[in-house]
C-alpha cells in the first residue's frame, strides 16, 4: 500500500482512538488510575434557632448521627453550644 494511504489512516485513526479512550478508559485500566484524594466531610451546623425547635432527646440523637460528642446531662442550650462548636 502507498505511504499516503497510511498517513490518511493515521490522521483519521489517532483522534478516533483518543475519543474512544475517553469513553472506555482503556489506558486507565492498563496503567492504573491515579489515586483519588477524598475530601473530608465538612459539617455545617444548623442555626441555633433551628436547633431550639428540637427536644433534648432529638438534639442528642442529631449529635450522635453527625459524630459529635455531647454531654447528655447538660441543658438544651449547652448541648446546642456543643453542636455549634463542631
């Protein structure tokens, strides 16, 4: 075959391979994907007014669900302060 034929095949084939690689990720599976850095979850506490609507028991459950350590024997206002600190 003529060299111009191969040149045309290369000019058309290389961009097609790039598009297919983006779609199917052939190079990533052969080489391995780079490590993904997981972002740490940032806890955004609700306002004190919203927290005041909860009962003391609900505030303690809310803190436990969001991995916040609170002292359950404290008053409702002190529990809210502990949640807002986090």
